[in-house]
């Protein structure tokens, strides 16, 4: 397993497809987006993420993730950089399964950190605070990103802290999750 920053707390990332909200606020299982698999993996590899968990309970969506993985992993393709990035991916059925995997790797529970495009009432960390915690305390952290219209309330209640939304200069605030991942990872690990 990749451990790129021996003097920093290890960082994990989960892309949650259930339970998430749809535009009406209902709890749903969202579909996997084909670009999220390789693009987020590339960001994860660039910024030293130990594992990127694609979390979906649907076997059909797990198969989609595997097909995308297999496509980019084919040896005859000239995509060694993508193949390398894919090594951080692990597809799991539940958030609990991913947390158990991190616990098995680290030996301690990671700090569970939520992200959202909306301001939430959960305890907030600034990006600087989380970066400092990772650098100084060698604490593992698990960043959780929701698909659809965001993490369900039952997930938000489990979080230790939330990061603030990403804002641009205007009121529009609806990044793709792969863009949000790249921005947040740069803020936490970029030079």
C-alpha cells in the first residue's frame, strides 16, 4: 500500500453512492459516473491518498467500476500513469466496510471528515486546521465525498468534522465531485 508521506497522517478518500440525497432530499443510491473512477484515482495518486474507496451497495454498479478499472488497466494500452493511479482504488459495498479496512490498515480509527457544497452545522475544520493536524499529529483521516446532492443525514451525524464548502467569486456553487476532490486535496496536500 502506498504510504507517500511518512511524516504525515495518512489520508483516505471515500466516494459515497449510498446513502446520499437526490435533488428532492430523498435518500437514494446514485449511479457511478465513469469519469469519477480514473479522474479521482489520478488526483488521489498525485496527492498521496492511501486508498480511494468507491462505495456502492449495488452489484451492478460495482461491476461498472470493475469494467472501468479493467479498461484502464489493460497492459496493451499506453496508459501506465493511469494504471498506476488505479492501484489506490477499492470498491466496497458500505461505508462501514471501508472504515473497517482503514482500521485494519492503521490500527486506529481515522478522523472522519465530511465535505459538502452547503454549509453544515457539524463541527468545522478549516483546510489549514486539517492540514496542520495531518502534518503535526500523524493522525489518519478519511475524507468522505457524497454523490448526487450530498451525504445523507445519517452519514453527516457520524462525522467528526466538516470541511467548509468551496466557494468561487460568485453565488454559483455546484462543482463536479471530481473537481471538488482535486481542489480539496490540493488544499490539504499541495505544495
